C-alpha cells in the first residue's frame, strides 16, 4: 500500500519518536519484513521502524487521510498521497539505525 512511494507524513504517539516525524517526510519505505510478531519497516534514509504487536497490536491499511472508526489507540501512521498504514494498540515501537537493527534484543 505504501512501499516505494514518498511519505507525505509520519506520526508517532510516543514522545521519544516525535523527532523522526520530520526525518521521514518525503522518504520512501524500501521494505517491510515480518520477524515473528515483530515487523521491520526499512526507510531509504538508513532508519528502520521496529514494531512488535504483542497481544493486541494490529496494522491496518486505509486511504490517505482516513482513520477507521475503532476503539483502539493509534500508535503509528505512515501516509503517502494514496494510502496510509496504521498501527493500533502496540506499545513496543522503536526506531533503529538499519545497520544496527539486528542488535535489538528481540531480534538478537
């Protein structure tokens, strides 16, 4: 839904990730790869978003600008001109340098 298209916006619910919102605007997602219940979203600027769904996390796809009605808490929104991928209810969300992601405790 968003692979290869420039991001119009990136939004994170967690204050520690807010600085990455500006860094990701205009960047492209190069790959999205599952690793167990974790998902690695690699960007073309050398950063990778690590998310772990735990028991309740779920990703959704929506049209750009749309947010489906849900009782879940939005944690991440990555949006292009056409589509958005939205992560709800997960609490394990981190940005890692792509060349260091394999050091993440869950992945190591």
